[in-house]
C-alpha cells in the first residue's frame, strides 16, 4: 500500500507518516514511483501508535513497544503506571470541574465573601490546589 493510500485510510497526513518512519516507529518496504510502500501490518501499527498517543504515551515510549520486525511488545507495567496516571488526572479534573461549578453557582454576592472560594484561593496561593480542592468542596 503506498503512502497516499495509508494516509487516506488512517486520516493521517503523509508528513506524519514520514515523521513516524524517520522516528523508527514504522518502516516502508520499498518505493514505487518515488512513493513509499508499506506492508500489510501498517494499519495495525498506526492504530497502536494512535492508541498510545490517546493514552498519553510519548512517541519514544511507543517506539519501545514497536519493533522493526513488526512485532508489538507492550510492557504491562508501563500500562499499569499510565492507567494510574490517568486516574490521577481524572481525579484532578473532576476537582477542578467541581470548583468551577461551585464558583459559577455560589450564592454569595462576591466570590471573595465565599468561604469555599477563599479556601480555594488559599490553596492556589500556597501551591496546594490539587490536593485541597476535593476536600474543600466536600466541606462546604
């Protein structure tokens, strides 16, 4: 399959495919009329790269999972660590969401008169916003 067909089928730009090849993530098997030709596993390899990117893995981390022979070797410990990192991000995002909702619906005339908002300000000012938001919201 030539590079333009791969691009069409994946929705990726040809420049992205060339970059992935330059990084060693994918490999062409030859050329036809100056166009790169890829083997039958290319769509699976690109799907793994896309999945890894969606999960927040760097291209270097993804490269460690893909081998030149087309085989995939995924480190389960890295998957577990990434899942835990995502859990922390979800918790933080939920806390930020809850803080925004509180601020949007706060019954005080001024946010500066709201004890919850003041605690959020104090937490932000001291660099402790991330761990304090859930506790502050729950204690209102």
